[in-house]
């Protein structure tokens, strides 16, 4: 009876480990996706800031040039 109980416990542990491995794989993939999205977002923000700075410079020159 002890061996049967031990075998069942081992089988449950193996199942749990397999489930956890699957979860970890899914989470790693999600993290990689989020990291990629963060890099794209940072790049977009940098481009936006550069464009705004150029627009402000252009407008300032137009206003100052009109005096």
C-alpha cells in the first residue's frame, strides 16, 4: 500500500512539474512579447519627441521671422 501511495504521489508531482513547465514557457513567451512591444513604444516616443521638437523650432522661427 505504501508503494502504491508513493507511486500516486510521484505521478501527481510529475504532472504538476509538467504543468508548471508549460506555464513557465507561456510566461517567457509573453515576457518576450512585452519586451519587444516596449522597445517599439520607446522608439515611437523618441520619434514623436523629435518631431515635436522640430515642429516647435519651425513655429518659433516662423513667429520670430515675422517680426
